[in-house]
C-alpha cells in the first residue's frame, strides 16, 4: 500500500458553507485525476467519502470539512502511485475551486 496523497485546503467560509459548496461541485473531482471518470460519493457527517475511477483503477478518497480548512486524503492504488506528485500538485491548484 502506498502513502496517501494529503492536501489541506484553507478557507474562510465556515464549515456549513464549505460543505455545501463541496457537495455542489463534487462531480468536478473526477477531472483532477488522470483518466478520471465517474465519481461515487457518500457523506458521513462532515466527511465526504468518494471513489473516482481513473485509468481503470478505483481511487478511494476523503474530504473532511473543518471550520477553516478541508483535509483531503487520496488513497492511490500502486499503479497510480507513480502520479502522486502530479495529483498532489493538481489538487493544491484545483481543489480550492470547489469552494468558490
């Protein structure tokens, strides 16, 4: 098992507003992964659990919504671990757009 890709995304929206914006834009998450595709999602409190199909692989991820930041963890399968750096960079650049 590889190390997860972890990114913290700061915000000034408050927990409820950040959660609502993420819920409204979760469909865009698939485009952040090479070969992204469908996104399956479920909420447990303020944590969004979602799976993205990328390059024939399932990528399980979590977004924990906090008052001042969103904590993202992406569990990459070994085949996609080669892209960990690129995925981290893209998440840091693109994930804040989910909060706009």
